[in-house]
């Protein structure tokens, strides 16, 4: 019988191989309706919040409990306002009538709450930066999306935005330099210094308010917002000689708001440093102001010379390192997931939002732009590997790339390719957006399908690991999505926390990754993924809105 066994084995092997291949092929985004799946996830997550945590700023999807941000206990609309424009976008683009009806109802509920319940006369201090990017940014983009997609009442959002902005802008008038303190009381208008870090303001925080306030000036014609928010740059650049030899356009993460002088010497593209660079480029893209483009190019050139590294594992992954002791000190290979926005930013800087094939054949293309583009691709690949090699397929909050500094300790988790490590306290995942953000930009600018495959893999892992299902007494399944304590040990350990950027950014960028109709040269996303339209230059001229400072 031995003569018959061999062909049977080969047939069995062939059939198995065929089935495995088929299964693998089937599991790409092409065998699904990605936008439908993302809409469903958004609705599940939102409806869990609306049913169990409605109105609360902070919400736990497991305990179904939450609280408000302000010490007074009044709500700021944290999750609601951050979510509205994503619903308007999905309402406009969905191909499913049931989903469209659901979105219309939910937008209506959110809008009524904003109009009738939300009152910003709150006697509590709020963080100026977070409130600006999430609440003011969310109201302004809801205004824009309401007008563009003909859904809801745009006046509701604009009136709230003006009310909130008028409570925030006294921040710029309470220090000698015009650099705001980190918090402000929304009722009294009193600015409050950071309670830690010797009262320093985070450098990226007061340089990430400008898109929102400039857009408000552009809409309303009230030039005060524009003039106040741009005042931070002159002391920042002049008092530190920021383009001089000592800093070369790379900022320490803390600034003394009373003197405008940097405090400490930690330079990084992660928290408190990141969006300073982002808003230099995005102000140029949004308003056309040339000075910010020059400052952005200057900083990127220095970043490449001082902070760029390549891991020593099998994949040679590029990363942007950190300097804890100033530019002259050593470069650490610690890399926050937050830095993953840089792939998309560099790609937008190189192409100005045009497809790469068009931009690279245009008259403005040069070796620097080519280099920025390639770095954008390389960094996005590094960030993808931060998901792909992790047992859950979801990135930890921070990795350390394999380099000589710092050296890996025995208790650090090692990636299979030996390109990065994860420290014990950095294993959590709060459903952050930055990697899928870069995938969205890189896909639309390059047309390379690989970015959609990576995005689908990440989305699938969010579904697999961050979804929690509770069966109610009547047998109905209640679905929610939550953060994770640990992405490395399986099954993943769930945390009881919903970040508003899961709805505002992560699901929006994933949705747009799979949308065929995205024009990146016409809109600019603020740092919380709220889209604003590129300004009309004739209107800017009519309003006399120009750059009010020089270097
Ligand atoms: C989506 O928005 C466009 C305008 O941006 C509009 O023409 C179209 O009718 C909208 N579609 C739906 C279904 O609301
Ligand atoms: C839109 O909202 C504004 C502000 O609340 C209100 O004055 C106006 O009547 C509303 N418009 C419509 C058509 O409901
Ligand atoms: C413009 O905005 C400023 C800042 O909030 C405010 O004080 C001023 O009253 C506004 N001007 C007009 C004409 O509304
Ligand atoms: C730009 O603004 C000018 C002046 O307000 C207006 O006449 C023109 O129609 C606008 N152009 C576009 C494309 O909206
Ligand atoms: C803009 O400046 C011009 C010339 O300086 C002036 O005539 C005009 O009134 C200004 N417009 C506004 C809206 O301030």
C-alpha cells in the first residue's frame, strides 16, 4: 500500500496549502467592506457611551462609570464634541441606509445637548491646549462639516466656538511675553500656571493653538484671535535664539511663560514637543503663511542631523531619538507612539498634499523633499512594526529602539527582529491614532495598497483585543471598546478607559484610509484630526490677516 500513500499525502498537503492561502487572501480588507465595518465599530462604541455615560467627560466602558473634567463637576463635552465631525463624515459617506439614519439621529442628539445643556461658564480651571484642540477644534470642524455636508445646524457649533474662544483667549494677556500659562478658569478668565515643572508651560502646548484660533478669525472676521495666538512665536524664537547654534530649531519641551526662556534641556518629538513642529507646517498649509514653512524646513533639517537613528536589529528601522541633555548630549532611542504622526507630516510637507507622482514631477521637487518623502515611508514602516511584532498586534505606548543607548535591561520585552524593546511600564495601549494617521496620509499620497493592508491588520486587532462584550439580563449583547493595560501578554489585560481620540481620530483616520475621495490639498487636520478647509487668499487679504512678526 505504500505506493498509494505518497500521492494521497501530496494531495492532502496541496489542499491544505490551498485552503490556508485562500484563508489568508480572504482576510485582507478586500474581502470585507472596511468602511461599513468601521462605521459599525464607531456606532457600537458611541452608543455604549451614549447609553451609559452620556454627558460625562471621562468614561469607563467596563464599569460604565465616569466623571467630569472640571473640579466644579460641570461637563465640558469632552467625548461628545470630539465625536460629532466623525459622525457627520460617516453620515455623508456611508453606503448603508440604516447607518445613515443612525448617524442622523445621533448627530441630532449630540447637537441638542451642545445647544441646550452645555454651558461653558464653568468655574474650573481647564488645560488651555487640550480644550483648544479637542473642544474648540471639534466645534469649528463640526461647523465646517455641517456646512459642507448639509447636516445639522452649523450656527449651534459656531456660537459655542465663539463663546469658548472668548473664555480661552484671555490666556494670552496674562504674562509679560504673551505666552500663556497652561490652564485657565473658564468662568473667571484667570490664567493659572502649571502646578508642576516650576510653573513652566509645555512648549508644544502653547504652539498648538494657532490653527484653531486663526480659523475662527477667518470665519468670523474678528482678527483678535489671530493676533493674540501668533504672539507666542516672537519671544520663543528671539529670547532663545532658537535658530542659533545652541538649538538649531529644535525645542526643549518646557518654557518659562514669564520670560519666554526655555527651561531644562529635554528635546524630543514625543509628548510636549511633537505638535510644535506639526503646527509650523500646518499653519503654512492652512493659511499660506511662508514664514512657518521656512521654520518647519529649518527644524526638519536639524532633526535629520541630530535625532535620526536606525535600529540594530534585522530590519534597520528608522526612528527619531530624544536628547535629554541638549543637542550636544547623547541621543536616546526611546520612541513614543506619539511620534508616529511624523510619517504623515513629512509626507504632507514633501508633497503639499498632492499625489507623490505629481509632486515629484513638479517644478518645486528637490533632493530635500525626496529625502523627506523617503523618511516618511521609513518612519511609517517602523510604526507598523511596533504593531506587527507585538503578540496582540497592537502597539505599546513607548518602545526603545535597539541602539547602544540606552542598553536593554533583562526585563525588557524584545521584538522578534531584535529591532526594539518594550519596558515593563510601557506596555499599555490607549487606542492612539498616530500610526493609522500616517497610514491614511501615505496611502492617499502614494496610492500604495500596502498601507491599506497594514491599516486593516491594525483595525482587526483593535476589534479583537479592545472590544468588550457584556451579555445583558435579556440575553442581548452589549458591545463596548476600551483601552488595554498590556498588549504583550495574551489574552490582553483590559483597562477601564475610553479616550475621546478613539472616536475623534483613530476611527476617523481608519475610515478615511479606506475612502476613495480624500483631497489632502484642500483640508488640513488639526492635531486632534478635526478638518479645516484651506483658507481663501482673497478673503485673508480682505481681512488684512497676515503674519504679524518677523524673524
Ligand atoms: C455629501 O456631501 C456632498 C457635499 O460635500 C453633498 O453634495 C452630498 O449630497 C452629501 N451626501 C449625503 C448623502 O449627504
Ligand atoms: C440654528 O441654531 C441657531 C442657534 O441656536 C438658531 O438661532 C436657529 O434658529 C437654528 N436654525 C434652524 C434652522 O433651526
Ligand atoms: C473679537 O474677539 C475678542 C476676543 O474675544 C472680543 O473681545 C471682541 O469683543 C470681539 N470683537 C467683536 C467685534 O466681536
Ligand atoms: C474667495 O474669497 C473671495 C472674497 O471673499 C470671494 O469673492 C471668492 O468667491 C472666494 N473664492 C472661493 C473659491 O471661494
Ligand atoms: C485692511 O487694510 C486696509 C488698508 O490698510 C484698510 O483700508 C481696511 O479698512 C482694512 N480692513 C479691515 C477689515 O481691517
